[in-house]
C-alpha cells in the first residue's frame, strides 16, 4: 500500500500542537535542554529530602513496634516491668536463705537488681534488635526504608523502655527497703549506656546470623541463659576463685555489673574493670555485623 501523503498545513499544525504539549509539561526549549536540566546538581535538595524521609521513617517504625509488640498483648508495657522484677525477687529470696547478708550493702533486692538489669539490657537488645530485619522485612522492600532504619528504630525504642524499667525497678527497691544510697550517677549511666551499646554490637551481628542461619536463634537463647551465673549477678568477681577470675574476666558483662555497683555502693572499689576491653567487645561484632549487612542485606531480604 503506498505511503499516505500528509498535507503540509496539517503537518505544521501537528508539530505546533506537539510543541505546545512539550512546553506545557517541560518548560525547557528543547529535548537536549530538558536532559541537561535533569542532570543539574540538585543534591542538596535531594539530601535534605532524604534526611526528612529518614527521620520520618524511624519514628514510624518505632510506632509500629510499639503497637505490635506492646499494644496487642494484655498488660503491654507492664510485662516489661514484671518479668525482670519477678526474677529479681526470686533470686533475692533464694539467696537470702543461703547467705545471711548480701556481698554488698544490706539489701538483697538492690544487689541482685543492679547486676540483673545490666544483663537484661544486653540480652533483650541482642535478641530484639537482632530480629529487626525479620520483623520489618515487608517494609524494607520500599526504597525509602533501609535496613539501618529498622535496626536504629528497634534499638532506640527498646533502649528507652529498658532504661525506664531499670530506673523504676531500682528506685522502687530503694523506696521499699528504705535505703538512702549515695549514688554516683556517672557510673550508673555509663554502665547502662555501655550495656546498650554492647547489645547493639552483638545485635548487628545477630541480624545477619538470624536470617542467614535460622538455627542461630535457638543457639542464642541457649547461650544467653547461663549468663546470669557468670556475669556477676549472683557473686562478685572479687569473691570468685582465682581460676574463675582468670577465665571470666573476658566476659564484658562482668565489667559492667561491677561498674554499675560502683554507682550504688560508694565503698566498692573494683580494680578489674577495663572499659577499653568493653569498647573492644562493642566495636568488633558491630563492625563485622554492619559489614555483612551492607554486603548481603539484599540476599537476606530475598531469602
């Protein structure tokens, strides 16, 4: 079939209509100019927009965590207080019958609570933040939500809850036993923050291991159960045999339970605490976990 011949006036009218549509949608004067304008450096605006989205994404993930974990269970946040408090009470009752006085001070409750809450901060963050990618996996398919957002949101929320629970329990024990301790807030805050960072460091590695090797979740639960026996919750490091001291010194939680007790017992002066070693134990698993997540997070999310 021969090609149809388009009249020149009609062709000119079609071209003018097309030019009008392009001018309406693209204010540039040519396709080349539009391409150039699209590549102009608009990074500062984009970065500020990304930061705004990031700061909206993290609170949104925190609100989702609050509604799903605490909002749908009977008792909600009350269980976050009752669970460690019940364990502290049981330990105190048992060891009050085994020993006449606690190793430090006069209150079994306060002695057990200062050690147990450090362990609680570490284990809860190591497990809960370690499951951040699995918990937020459906949302991580959106390009504006990153794996770092999921980890940071869970860490911030759980840290705030644990710090609040720790303050309520310790303050309640002080009021209940009628104590008037001379608190060193610097040592108390330092111990809690380092315990949270230690939990975050281990959780960064657990984020990879939990999704890459699902059996690691069961192994993690088994490994953390006997920690209260070897982390200074029951016995002081100073009261342990020399062989046990040489082996357990490498447990960073033992350094942190000693540090928080410095804040509650002014006469307690442990000489085994090494914050440099604790910092090393925080940095190594955190760096390794973040490197593995940066390299393999897409593979993990597509499993």
